[in-house]
């Protein structure tokens, strides 16, 4: 038998709110980008890992700060996602390595790509 608290939790607007808050406060970065390879959304951790503000990140091009650049992005898009490690130049001037998991998704019914990022194991920011 379904409890009252379970009925409340399964409501779509409650689930959307819980997931949105979990993503925004997660310790891993979460990024969403469009077909033109521009960032359209990011959580606080993503901005911290990339050394930027949300305002600096939005509209910038995916891969433009990585060593492999657009070539890596195109390989990931062709494969509809992937997992890997990437070296990049932070917006604030340093360099770092991140691991990522990228996948196709839909937001508001539209197709996008999303990436989860975290510091690469054994790598230190420089």
C-alpha cells in the first residue's frame, strides 16, 4: 500500500524540484550544451571546476579550452556520448585535468548533450 509521503514524492513537480536541487548542489559538475556546442546550463560545481562564473561559461564553446579541442567534442557527439579524461585551461588561468561522462538527453523536449565532470584521479590543478 502506498503511503501519503510516497504519493507526495512521486508527484512530477516534486521530483523535478528534488532533482534540480540535487544537481545544483552536487559535488560533481553538471553541464548542458546545445547542437551549436554552446553551454546553456551548469551547476555551481561545474563553474568552480572550470574556474569561472556562470555568466562567463554560458554561451562559450564546448571544447575550446581543452587540449584536444573541437576534435574531442565531435568524437563524443558522433558516439552520442562517452567517458574520458581531458586536460584544459581554466577560465581563471590555471590548467587542470577532469574526467567526464557525456550523454545525449532531452530538456523541455529538445535534444541536448549533458556532461558530468569531476577532478581526474591523481591529477592536481596547476
